[in-house]
């Protein structure tokens, strides 16, 4: 269930980004393992807040939380969440559900968003937490959609004790800045964020033929992370750039064919795996929609090059 939810941390806090991505990757199949990633995630965030607040680091988790509350560096809801994670990882034989841990990951994302905005970049505007299609595919009662950050600015979005909740797009988006509902004469409809007369931010667009895109937009084009369900039954979930599949993504054709890997301008490009309904699997290197080399052939070629270089009587090393 990897996604870009924690990517805003990559440059300044790569360890937080890694832990957040791991938690998302484990949550469907191994929720307990996902929680194990959240414990150091929370600890690192709290330690950084302490440094910014000039507080001593090294006390117990509970003492550290109390100090941060007294300094008003975190609120009571964030404090309760941090204690909850600490308790869950301290007790043996704790039974956890994927739905429960997914909620915790959303809350960890919210805490990280507020921390980053308050102490790193006041102009940072957190995007809603996007649930990947993996959750839906694993039979959970979630639609691919958003868990909204519970930053102080957007606290009205979290209507259950400050916890992020899965919201219906039409109802939840109304609380976002630059919210708009736009309907065309042809029956198309857009619900979401709007900027300078264009779709920009988080939003959902429904075409009159039944095709639906939910995710991020930039200058009227799908851009960022999103899911598009086509009228013919095809589904793509992954990275977009200027309205095109670009980056990592998964495309499932209505006949059951699935490609997972790298894309460039709507075409399979880079490393990826395509599985066909008859069980045929092609894994390796793709170039603009064409399968070039299998992983085995690439490995053999790489080994051959390394072997040949060892026999050279000279070196290119400088």
C-alpha cells in the first residue's frame, strides 16, 4: 500500500518517510508489523519537537508527552494517540485489525503534517491522506478516498474526537479551502479544490460516461497520486504527471490483465510485471509499452558485463 502520503518528509526527515511508507506497506497483511513501524515514527517526531522547544530528550515516553502538553507543543488528542501507540507496542498478544491500524497511520500522518508545518515550513499545505486501492482489494470497508489531516487548521474535518475519518467526497470536500462543485452541460461533474478557474488540489471528477478520477490535480490535469476507474471497467492507481500515467502505478484491465511497475506517458516503461488472465507473467524491462527483456536475461547480461570488465587489462577508475 505504498504511496506518496509521507513523501513530504523525504528530504528533511528520510527516516520518518521510510517508517511511514513501511507502515502503509504492512497494514493490509501484517497490521501488527505496521504498528511496530509507528512506534519509532512517533518517538522521532516527539524528539524533534522537544529539540525545537528546547526540552530535554531522554525522559520516558509518558514524561516526554506530559512536557510537550505543558508547553502546548502537542494537543491532548495527539498525546492520547502517542500513548495509545506506546501501549499497543508494549503489550503482548494484542489483537489488531487492519481498519484500526489504518486509522492510526492516518493519525500519525496528521501529527507529522502539523509538526512539519509548525516547525519546518509555515507555508506547507498538507494534502488529504489518500487510501490506496490495496485496502479496497483486501476486502475492507473503505472506498479509495481520503483520510483528512487533523491539523489545527483543518480540525473541523475530523469529527470523531479529533480522529481522521473516511469522508464522502461531496460532504468532506466542502470543508477544504477553495472548495468548488462544478457541473458541465455534458453531464460531467467536479467536486474538490479549485484554483484560478481550474481543478487544483484534491478532488473527484465524474465524466458523463461513468469514468471517475479521485486524487490530486494540478492546473486542470491529474497530477500526483490518484485512481481512475474507466467506464469499461479498467482501473489505474498510481502516480500521474500532467494528465498522464508517469511513475509507479498499477493498471488492471477489465479482462483481468494486470500491470504493476513503471509508466511513462501512459505506456509501460521501465521495470514492471504484467500478468495475463491465462497465467502468463512477463517480468522485466519495458520500453514504451513493449516488453524488451526478462529479469533473468537482464541479470545474465549484467553478470556478463561484470565478468568481461574483470578481464580488461586497464581501468577507467580515476
